[in-house]
């Protein structure tokens, strides 16, 4: 049992090539699962979908259990945003057959697992110059993506019935984006107090996320590297001294690939 524990712990936390491949494999699984959850959110629950949901729920539960089993600090692991998202997703998958309400919108939270993982961020920072240069924009894009599709699914559940199908889900996406951008065409509106409050929430939170993404895209590209002297953690990719205090920097780089 100890040997199995050590093997799993090294896969999740190790720095070997095998461990990195395993974690990237998990990200492929996470990506496919979120695409599945988005594409099936508007579909009625059939026996086939129920079986697929149960299988996905079991796989996500096994992944979560393995992370807890091998974690050095389980309390901290429990408070991580992607861990909480996984717990909600698992609950929605297993509780749906017992409830009348459609909990499909909760499963889109699985998207938080794509980026908000400490070890994934560590792998990408060490191996991808593109990610190091555009980390803020990538994280902001993932946050905005998850927000849009969670909001879309909530709108679909509140304003459309299951018979609306894909067309209704597209209308819900259209309403969400129109509200988020404050375009306000008015052809699809919320009439209930709860729907109006949801619209206000989408506008306030969505605009903040949208501006965060725009700022990350258009601001000068910088790399995360904490200065040992003053603590400044953003520097130009080719910086050799801290702009704030002048301390020499040793930013890890794999060199330029330009000819």
C-alpha cells in the first residue's frame, strides 16, 4: 500500500517526465469532460447520458480521492478552487437522477480545473515560454470562459424548458453575451425578479472579468519572477535587473528560438 501511495504521489506531484505526461493527460481528460458538459447541457437526460454522467462522476471522484490521499496538507487541498469545483460537479452528476431540478449548469465549473491547478501552472511556467509571457491573459480567458458558460446554463435552466434543446441554449448564450457586453438588444429579456437580478450579476461580474482579460491582453507582456530583494513579481522577459530596486535577476529561460 505504501508503494502504491508513493507511486500515485509522484505522478501528481513529481517533476519527472512521466509525472508531467500524466498531469497533461489529466488536462486532456478535463478538457474533454468540460466540452462534453457544455454540449450536453441542453439535451434531455437519457439512459445513455445518465450512464456517461455516472462514469465521468466516478472518474472525477477517483481523481479527487487520489489527490486527497497523496496530499501533504488535506485542509489546504480542500480549499483550492478546483477541488471545490470538482466536489460540486460530482454532486451534480450523482444527485441529478434524484432531483427534479436541472443541475447541468453546475458541471461547467469543471472548467476551473483546466488552469487553476498548482502543478499544471508549475509545469507550464517551466516548459512554455508562451505561457510565461501570456499567463495573465490565459488565466483571465479561462475565468471568462467558465463564467460565460455557467451563466448561459443558469439562464437556460431559468428561462427555457428542456424541450428548447440546442436552439434554446444558443438563445441563452446570446442573452448572456449581450448582457455581459451591455449591448442590450432587448429581443430576449428576463421578466421575473430573479431573472433581473441574474442579469445584473452577469453585467457586474462579467464586465469585470472582460476588462481583466482586455487589460491582460493589451498591457505589456511580462513574466512572473519574484525579485529576492524588493518582491516585485513582474518583469520583462529579457530583464537582467529589477526595474524597481536594481537587484540582479536570474529569470529562467530556454533561450530564443529565433534564427
